[in-house]
C-alpha cells in the first residue's frame, strides 16, 4: 500500500490556498538567500526526514489521531534512528513515538496548499492515472515545504552524518540539502511507483523533481522497472547520476507471525467466521480509500462472478475493509454504490454477500481477518507496494490463496500469487476461480511466498538500504549536459521561384 496519499481536504485554487502560496513564495525566496549562509551543524549521526508520523514499534500501530496504519517501514526507520541516537524530522502535531527518539518538528506555512496540490497533481501521475490538475500555487508550496524539511535536517545533522529522506512528497529535499550541507550522505527512498518518461513529463514540476533527486547519493525504488524509468530520465540531465537500488517494502513478519499463532487471534478468527455463518469461502480485501485501489471495479467483478455462477452467493462472503474515508467523497460514494449494487442483486434475507466496512483495524484485528480469509483479493490499479498482500502471506493459513494485481510492485517479489490484470474484470474473476479450484497448489504457493516474507522483513529492508547508502561513494556535483542545438532542415525548391 502506498503511504503518501495526502489527507488534507480542499480545492487547490481557492483564495485561502492562494494566500498560503504567497507565504510559500516568500519562504522559497528566503530559502535561496539562506543557501549561501553558514549552516549550524547538529550532533545527530542519522537523520530521518519524512512527513509521516511515528508508529508504535511493539504493535505496528499509528498512535490515535496520527494517521492510517499503512507503513510498517516507518517502524524500522524509527527503530534504527533510535539505536543510532538519531533525529526524526516530521510535521508539528504528530504524537510522541514509544522509542526514545528525538524529533524536530516542521510546520511550513504552505503545508495545506501543498497537500491539496499533491493530491490533485502528483498523486495521479505516480499512479498512472493521468496528468491530474495543476495550480501554480502548488509549485511554490511544494518548494517551500521541501525547503523547510531540508533546513531542519541541515541544522540537526552532525558533520558527515547520514540523512534518509522517505516519501515522494519530499523529492526536492536531497538537492536543497546538498546545497546547504555538501558534507552529508543523503539517501532518498520512494515508496511509490516511479512513472515512465512520458507520464512523468506530464507533471509540470517534473524537471524540479529530477533535479531534486540528483542531489542524493542513493535513490531507492520498489521495483527494477521504477529504477529503470528514473535512470532513463537522467540520461539527458547529467553524466553523474546517483547510485540506484531496488529495496521492496516489507512488513513486520516476526510480529505478525507471533500474533497469528496466538490463542486470542486464533479464537477471534474462529468467532468471526461463525458470525459470518460459516460460509464455504471468505474473500477479503483491505485497502486505503483511494481511486488507484480500484475497489469499485473489484466489487463489480465479484458481482459478475456471482451472476454467471463462478461464485455462489449462498456459500461465499466478501469482506471489503476500507481504511478510513477518502478525501474525495466521490470515491467513497462509488465504493458504497458498488457494494450496494452487488447486495441488492444477490443477497438473501440476513445473508448479504458483501460486508462493506469503513474502519482502521489494529494490526491484531487485521491478522484475525487474514486468518479468517480463504482468499485475499489485492488488485490495485497501480501501487508501489501492496502491504496487505505481504501481511496476509505472513498471517494466513497454509491453504489460503492470494490474488494479486500484476501492476503492484509487490507482484515482483510474490510471483507465486495468482497474478491478474486489475483492468480486466474477466481475468480477475478467472484468478479467483483458479485460486479456489482443487489442484491449484495453494499450500505450495503459500509456502514459497511465506519463505520470502520471513527472510525479508521490514528490519532487513531498513538495514539493507542503510548499508548500501553508507557504502556508496559520493557522486561528483551533478553536471547539466548541454543539449546540442537542432540543425535546421532546409527544403530547397527543385526550380527557381520567380516573385513578381
């Protein structure tokens, strides 16, 4: 699941947001002037820069009011930072982490317009949903917010320290920080997909984003395809690109495995299945409330499977959990209408085939759902990492099956899932049918996938990134490659033209 979906409501071009943009412009101009001033240096050997809140390292939960439980990677980040007496740079208003970790709070004045513009402009591009909507006010806010984070990191970092920037909303930070503190070793990790050249160029700030990333020593991606998209884009910009690595996001496998085998969770799963009427098949989906998750299309595909007899509504229950309400009411309405349509056509009295739940269950509650399910249906239209799929593999019964979108970055590390094209309803239905069919080798497939998530969990992910970052040699200052002037193509007429 992708973690960078913004939560601030509101339109991009409203007068209030334009007032924010004026402040953002002032911050950006002042930031350019401050780039030439001496920067005070701190004592932290490791600085983590992210707009995400800290998480409880024991339960895997975000503390109340801090956000959705969508990024186990943050637990590894804050654990590593605490061990190394590091600093966590994040926004004002976040909760204190359980670990003794010092935080530096950032509250850029343009944060609101930045969040709204990110939702309208950057999020669609990074999920292959089109160019989105652009307002010039967001460009100024984007610069100002990234500058605020970079300045906070520059003040906290000790000479020669390591800085880990996490999140695609902060892609300008590496270059800004490099100008202020050239002595630092800077890593940038993108938890989302990185789009191909033509798709990226549709975003008006694409050149600034690329220049920002070129300031890093190491840029980490979810998949090799995303890394290749980035490298191709750097070819006409510099002869000294940063090091690039592929570090797929992982989950808290040790914690999940312990919960899955605990008597309390086993009993909760049995009680849940009994409350559902002990159906033959339980199909589960757990998604954030985003258009890129394709939830309504998935429910429609399940309705078609009920209609043509591939699934029996009398013996099948679908549990669709949406992790909170969408910032776009149209998305929530579309999901609710799709669920109601399936139930309206295929429900019996007291036996709706689709249970649509808007909630943010704890990790223990999610594990109980995973233990109950026979199939997890994870079919986002585009996603960097599908966290629910990885959690399911760590928690599920040995005979359970995973139907996974081939457009998720997680498909590259879980090839034993039943992979489907989420845009093809027939293929999604066929994937469900294949997963439930006798002889589908569900247990063998699950064993191979579980071997992966057991050996590569969120702490090994963090250690691998930091080890690679600390082993990189600092690239030379990125040098823009001059583009040759185009040679004019002159077409001469085959005969003399007389005028007059």
